[in-house]
C-alpha cells in the first residue's frame, strides 16, 4: 500500500491510486535539469488533505504550484525522501500531485537560489572599521599574505594580469601601469606602487580574494540542506587548491588606496543560479551527486565509479523479451563556454584555428622551426598559444581553445565552467619583477570605490600553486595556475593536453561506457531491490548472448495500492 507523509501525517489517497516513478541515474543526465520524478497523479480533495496541504484550493492559490517536503512509504517501508508538488487545485476537483525523488529535492532547492544569496559563513572582519588609511590597509595586506602560507583560509590571494580591470572612465584616475591584480613585491602584497617607484605614488593596486571551490561547494550544499560527505574527488589535495576567479576588488577609495575592512564572500562568486553553477561544475569534472535517504551527498567522479568493481547480480531478474540497440555510436565535442566579457576570449585576440589548419605542435617557443614567411600555424603547448609565421617572424596569433572531439564530434558536451589564459615571462621576456607565470584576463572589474555598474563574469577556475621561486630568479611569490606547469602537477584546466580535463576526467568513461549502446529490460524487481538500488554500481543481467554488465540509466516502476508492477530498465553496457 502506498503512503505519502507530510510531517507525521499521511495523506488520504484513492483506493486505485497508482504512482509511476522514473528514477534517473545522474551518471547519464544533467541531473539538475531532469531529476528523478513521478508522473502526475490525483489526490482526493478531502478535508484532511486540504488541512495538511495548507488549503491550496483557496481562490488566490488556485492554479499555482506548491511544494512540500514529504516521504513515500510502501507497505510500511520508507522508500523515498521526496518533494511533493501540488498544482491545479480547484474547489471541487482532486488535487494534482507529482513527486521529485532521489536528487530531485536537491535540484528544486538549487534552482531557487542564486550563488550570491548564500551566506558562506558570514562576513569576515579583517580590520577595525574605525581605522583608516595605512593602519587598516596594512592589516588587510598582512592578512592577504597569510592566506598564501596556510591552508586554513576559505580564500587566497595571488597575482593575476589584467590591464582592463578599471572601467575606462576611471583608468586615468586610478593609474595602474603594471596591470597586476594582487600585486606582490618584495615578499609582500602592496596597495600602491610608491614602494617600488616614488614617481608612481598614485598607482593603485587592486586586492581580490579568490574563494576555494571546496569551501564554496560545501557551503552551498550545507545551506541547501544536503551536506557533503568526503569523497576521493572532494579530498584530492590538488583539487582542494582549486579556486573561483572573480573581479570584485576590496578597494574602498582611490586617493591612497583604502581597502574595505571586511571580506564578504558573497561578493566574490559569479552572479548565477546555483543549479546552473552545479550543473556546469559537474559537467566540467565529470561529477555526479548521489544522495542517500538521510539527504547526505557524495560527489563522485566518473573515475571513482569505474574504479569500484563491485557488482549487483540481477541475472534472475530479467523477464523476456528484451531489446538491445546495436547502432554504431556517434561522438561528442567537449568544450566550455567562454567568458565574453574577457577580451582575450571574446575579443579580437581569440583567433582560434581549427586543428586541421595547424601545421604542427611544439612544446615551447624555442622549439618552433625557423620562420620563413610560410604563413603556417603552430601550437606552442607550454603557452597554450597559436603562433603564425608572418614575414619570417613567429607572431602570437591567438589562444588554443578548440573542443576535444570523441568519435564524429556531433553531439556537444558543453560546460558553463572554463578557465583563464596564462602568460609566461622567462629570460628576456621578464616583465619587471612580476611573477614569471601568471593567470591572464582582460576584463572589467568592480569595487565599492567605483560608481555602481554590473559585475558580470562567468564561472572560471584557477589553481593556487603555492609560494614559488621561478627559474628566472624571482620569488618566492604566490602563484596562480591554469595548466599542469610543465608536468609539475596532476591536473590542467584546459580541455586538451595529456593532463587536460578530457583526458583526466572524461576519457575513461567515454571509452568504457558511452562507446556502447543501451539495452532495455523488463525486470521483476522487488521492494528490497528498489529500496537498496545504487546507481553507481555495476549490475549483471542474463541475456541470450550471455551476461551483460552495465550501469542502469533509468528505472520506470509503477506502485499501486496492491503491489509493484515489473520495472522497465535501460542499461548501459560497460567494457571494464
């Protein structure tokens, strides 16, 4: 028998109530867009239900959708923690309901909140607001340096190249000749260049904290009511150094560069719906949320799923007949949305050449062949740049941001998350005494010191690589990272490359799973099977061709007051 509870009270249901549930494996869908759910079903318009459902039948609420935290039981066993949606209630007609189950309640909660609406533990008071000028500034600058030396902070500061940070109307007022956000000189962050050159006393230095991704994620899930459990990806030491890029400076005034006395984390995250943020992040790293009945979440990468060889034996569950799709697989193109507000990505500098037009690839600039005026394009992997042989000189042409293709590349696999470019100064290219390797953007910023304007940027990631002494002899300085830094690290944030996003987080899954076609089974699953289902595990089925091992894509089951109908399963075969 079906029982739907809100709080500790059961709703009245019809004797012939049936609920068709579709459980979707997040491994095969953008779960925030299409979560597990039920089809619509009718609920009696009884006095008891009207009271429990807070009278959604009254005139002002008619035709409106309402959501209630609920639980679904079957034969006295709790099956799902869910959200009950009620809509289209008339004065005499039955209520119309539907359930969001598994990751569904998380999807609903995430859609209702912007990333800047989360608390993130509140405002961090760094200095006394009564102190002005150099006293307060010294405290903030000292604090900024302390974040580079300890992992005990929720954010970190490091230099980023950006010549367009100030709006054009303020550029001449706030002189910034070196174009470095979070300028680091002589073992300290500085707020203006008088420390370097007395003639540049009016040259302001912006100060921008970058929030750690791990901290932002845990804050989001905690505030949504779905706390995160530790997983391999979440506790990976290098992933824990991943930060969110932003363009909001702590600058409060421009004469002697005063800073605000506190850091409000909500000002340093993108202006984006949290569901879109999570969807983009999950697609970027190949992550999926698995939620238990206590509303605790495990973020698993697809590598984590493949590494777990545990199987569930459902060989006796298949009801004949079944169908298999033997069509040849197609392919995907993996890429990121680029931040059009960054002139490097959305402006004239991004002159991307298709791979087939690139003559060759070399590791660094010194390895380019002798220029002869051929017009050829070469990719310099170390800099992620395309150079062209123009008039017998190798000239920077643009950045390499072309998608990584699998198969025919016809199906787009697109993430809202991207990264920055990076600039390398070494030898004769050294730019003063700034860092030898630095993230690079050309994008307008924002600050409390400036007239109100939109602070727009898309989600982009960087790494904090620690205090580094460069080969050019400058350092140590706090270094932000984009790629694997010539093989020093495990991960790059570019899609292409040996340690790129595709090779690291997507390639195994593509080759082991998505290169196959699904099979569809009718299965005699019982209550225990459905209640203990774990989408992240392989399942084994018996077919005429032999055993099929794969991941369940989705299960469709009908619950009635008398029992459970055979479930329809779609299964994706896995090669390993």
